[in-house]
């Protein structure tokens, strides 16, 4: 192996089935893992990909690494102090869909998400996530920060969208669902969405929209 796996390849390795080593992900990422000796392609249809012993060892190393929900902070001034218990983390509106952005201080405003990095938006997301983590610490009875708090349970779409945006996910659509205390998450990278939400304290289940023929997730805040 001559190079380190990319972010997409590392995500595929980390989310591989623990028992069988079955991989899910973009075809290009899986093919690259094969060339690196970390995966193999089954010779028979449907030609699924599985981790090799080297890939399994890589998976164990990745599982032991701490995963940040947000990029490391840049040397900017520290954000304002966190909110009081029971109050929203900041005047901030998470992006619930690609192509729709809520700007700080103006609920429901719309705009296109630029393909270029937006340092201002990144700082807003980091600040909002830090505020939400602090809200969990002061409002959860056990002061747990890895489990959603009451505010998130009453603002499901915004809370789930913030977790996804803080986790650097793209292409998702978060919407209300008929399931009590759950939201629907559509998009092309459901494995990444599920992993990001799980690390943010949410539980997910995969479903298929039979009319549209597309996969989606149902996500709800974890209670324990």
C-alpha cells in the first residue's frame, strides 16, 4: 500500500460489517481499496466487496481513533459563551437541504450552498455545535454531552441538520416524518449520514421509498 486511504475510503472501511467485512460505498472508493490491498471483489455476482485481513486491521485502527464532528478550530477569536439551559444554542438555522440555507438571524432565508469553502459559515457551524454540546451538558440530568437534550427533541429537523452539517455531510435533505419523534433524511450518502448522526447521539434505521425507489433514513434522538 503506497498511500493512505482517502476520507471516503476510510469511511467505507470504518462502516464495514464487523463480522463479514462487507463494504458499502462508492464504486470508485471500493475499487481503490482493492488496488491498495485493503479489500477484495467477490468474483461472483453481485460482486460485493469485502475487507482483506489488512483492511480489517485498518478498520480496527480507525475504530480506535477519536472522530471529530467538526474540523479543528482555526486561530480565530473564541466564540461567545454558550447558552443558558433550555435555550437554543445560538441564533442559527442549520441547512436542512442542499440549495437552502438559513442565515444567522433570519429564519427561513434561502440561498445556494456554494461549492467553495465558506470560512464564515464554517465558524458559524462550529459555534452552533459547541453551543449545542454545552446545552446538553447543562440540561441533561447526567450532564451527558453525547446524548441529545430536550431542545433537540422539540426541534428535530434543525437538530438533525446541525449534526449533519457539523459532520461535513453534503447532499442531504432533512424533513419531518410521520414517525413520532423522528425525521427523514434523504440523500446519496446514507452510510455517511447514519455514521455522523450516530456519533452525534442519534439512532437511525434504513428504509426504501417504494414509490421513488430510493433509500432514506429515519433518525431519532437517542435516549440512553
